């Protein structure tokens, strides 16, 4: 992600249920880069 001219590393974890529908999305970012 390019945020205010800074490149931020992001990882998204997507959990699907038995019907293959998205049940949860969690995004993790490198907090050292967001200051």
C-alpha cells in the first residue's frame, strides 16, 4: 500500500466457511513503517 508517500507492507488473512463464503478478514501491517 502507498500511504502518504510511504510504502507499507500489508498481509490479509481471509477465512472462509464451509460454503466457501468469506466469514472473516484480518489485515496486518508493519507498524514500524506507519509513523
